[in-house]
């Protein structure tokens, strides 16, 4: 439950930033879009809470096979934070390249707006897709599950602040950290920006593994998903890609073809005109 508690404790700060941005930069908002984001956030938090309650016994069962007994110190917490951020990069990258994971992650990208409420736009299907699998190496190394999911929550909390158009370049911070500029690129569907900048907190992973692209003022970001969903219905936002995934897998001939649909590069559920 650590994720929900930490994010709930920080929610007044999140709402303050949303309020200030909305008042001063109204043009970046659409009320229906933001309300859909808020509802999706509530559903997501509920789904995550249930998933953690169900899975925590498994996590602690796995913890008994840990390689090391890691005591909590400033250095081990920093190590946990760095390792989780590294694993988040690979989860995020996989979520754009594996159809099964994209079916959940597409929710976050489906808005054509980019503002602080976009960070709230999450899927209830992340536990089903298996996001939690990416944190298992930390448990096996020796980090207590409670520590692991607390670090996950802090990583997600940081990412709230990069969902905005009102912050420009941040000097030397751009070299090390994920910033609003870097994350605008990630949410863009411009050809040169697509599937780039997967960082959670540290942009160094993208620079190390060849997925970094700088925001170009001559190429303004266009937000959304390829094909564009154009809906504020939370159920449609949540399940449209899953419906497309299973329908495509059903139509595919042979086991290999079905696996390619399920675990290959995503295809759009929306016909592009």
C-alpha cells in the first residue's frame, strides 16, 4: 500500500500545481479531458491497491530467496532508487515495443493535451499487463518489497512534474534528469520523436541506450497516439487497445502469428485516414 499512501500524501501538492497551471495557462486544458484523467487516476489507484494486497504475499515469499540482506541506509536507498529508475526505463521502453504492455500504457498517451493532469491518465490494467514483474529483480537482490514499492511511488511522483508545457529548458539539469522538455518529446507523435525519451527520473538511460532525442523548437510536439482515439470515455480509453489486441490475435493464423500479435510491436486500434 506504500505507493497509494505516498501519492495520496503528495496529492495536495499535485492539485496545487494543476490549479495554478489551469488558471494561468487555460489554453493547455480541456475540461472533459482533465475530468477523464482524474477518473482514470482514481480507478488506477484502486486497481493498484487491490493488486498490491493480492501480490504482497507472493513478493514476500520471493524475498526469502534474496541474494543479500540489505539494511536501509542512505546509500542503499540511493542504490534502490537508481536500480528502480534503471528498471523503469526498460519497463517503459518495453511498453512501447510490446503490444501486450502497450495495451495498458496507451491510456497514458491517448490524450491530445499535455498538462499536469495528463500525469493522472493511467490504466487499471497495469497489474494485468505485468508492470510489477519489472521490480522483481530488486526483491531477489535483497530489497524489502515495502522499500521497493516506496521507491516506485517516489519515481512516479517525480514524473508528475514533467507533464507540462509551461516549463522550458532547464540548463544543466537537462543533461542528467528527465525534464518537461524531454518528456514532451516522449508524448509526441511526430515521426522524429516517436518512441523516444523513456526516462523516469534520469535521462542518462536514454543517452546510454540510444533512445534520446532533444526537443526541437522548429518541430512543435503533436500529442496523442498514432490514429488518435478522440474520446473522453474512460472505459473506451482503458479497453480499446485490449479489444484490438485480442481481436487481432484471434484472427491471426497459427501460434507463431498469434504470439507476434500479442508480443510484437503494437499496431493502432484506430484506422488512420
